[in-house]
């Protein structure tokens, strides 16, 4: 539990005005982060940003090459922190457990778990056309993978040693990537994806309540449409991109780094009173009825 929060419960302290003594040069100084889907897009940008803010990072991806590239960038730019890449399939429980174990063995603790890996399968369709194997694959990676990530992160965070001088405490921050499609309907069907992300929102809220008094915060990150391979591989013609663009209030797709900045806020103690939220970073899309021309 951050000291500012502990002070709140310590009734012998009269003032609730923060003395800002917890302000540190890097917002994640001394902390350890595990990021899944770290080989591309949001996960890659978050790995680099978290390292820049002082965290040691375990970059996890089924695409080891991508994760290793991220670790190499961090090693080159931020020699004061450590970054390790490892291959894991978040759709396999033993892979996630091994990744969490590796983070704790390598860095001694786990403060931040960013369950970010996800897929949007090209054969995902409507209720009539989606095959069961596509549904099952999507659910296994996008929803079960997040459950397992939460499970092993919670077990590890309970064991975190406390060192108030470094702002370290038992517990931590878990961020689960959902999507704006879990909040609003779309006429372009991707049934399994949308349902899996709705599950992430519901599961994250419940876990946030169950673990709130252990100092473990859980929040969902809801990105809008982004310029990352996941969406751009799907919107592979100007016509398909323009069809979406008219609905985007800001007139542009989001950038992965804009999501990384939001994830950094959720990861750091700056969001110490935030848990159970659907944190939307969607350029206003989910507030739109019609958009400006
Ligand atoms: P991306 O395709 O750039 O990156 C996803 C990463 O996840 C890839 O490196 C991929 O190898 C990895 N991955 C896929 N399956 C995996 C598995 N089974 N185990 C481990 N790693 C795996 O995509 P992104 O846009 O950065 O997406 C990150 C998250 O954001 C996803 O959960 C996605 O659903 C969500 N999201 C993206 C958008 C968007 O428009 N791009 C919008 C809303 C939500």
C-alpha cells in the first residue's frame, strides 16, 4: 500500500494534504512490470515507456523476436534498468505461470501486470458464420489468458516485499486490455472478439472488488481503433479505413504510444485511488452520436 494511502487510514495524522514526498524521478522507479503482447503495438510501446520511467520489464510474447527487439531497444536507451524477453503463449496456463515465475526470479517481485496480448481473428464473424474453433481460440487467448494472468500476478503480488524507502509495497497494479467494442455495438461483426472483451471488463471489475483490500488494483484499458498491426492488417484498403474514419471524432486513428501513456498512469501510484474502471482511451469515439464533418 502506498504510504500516502496508509497515512489516510492512520487516524493519528490530522492532515490529509499530501506532502508530495513520494514524487520520484521515474514514475515506476524500483518497480517490476510484466507485459504480454510486448512484441508489437501497445505492449511494445508500454515496455519502452515503463522502462523509461524506471521499471525493470519482462517482455512476454508468442513472437519472441518482437519481444527481443523491444528488450534490445530498452537495453540501448535505458541502461539503468533491466529488460528480459521471453516466449509465452497466454492461451496456455503453464506458459503464464512460467512467465510470472521468471519475473519474480529475475527481478525479485512483481508490481505491474499488463495483460495486453490479444487477437482479432480474420475468420471471426457474426452469430451464423463464426466457427466454434474461432470462438474457442479467441476466448482462450483474449479472456482465459487474462484470467490466468490475473491469477498468477495476484499470487505473486501478495508476496511482494515492502520497502517504503523505495516506495515499494505488497500488492500491485493489474491492467487488462479490453476494447471500445465491449462498450458499444458495431455493425461489422466480430462476435468472439467483442464477447471476449466484454468478459475482460466484467471479470476485471469483479476481481478489483475482491482484491481491493489487499492493495491490488485492477483496471481495464479500453482502446479505440489504433494504427497497430492488429487493426491495420484487417483494414487493409483505403475504403475500409475511410469507412471507420467518419466515425472518429478526432478524424484519426489512435497511436499505440497514446495507450502506453494511459497504461503508465494505471501502472503507477499516481492512479492509487483507481480500481475497477473501464479506462477509455478512444479519442471520444464512445461518446459520439454523430461526429463533426
Ligand atoms: P498488435 O497486433 O500490434 O500486438 C499484439 C501482440 O500480441 C503481438 O505482438 C502478438 O504476437 C501478441 N500475441 C498474440 N497472441 C498471443 C498469445 N497467444 N500469447 C502471447 N502473445 C500473443 O496489437 P495491439 O493493437 O497492440 O493490441 C494489443 C491489445 O489491444 C489487444 O488485446 C487488442 O485486442 C487490444 N485492442 C487493440 C485495438 C486496435 O485498434 N489495435 C483496439 C482495441 C483493443
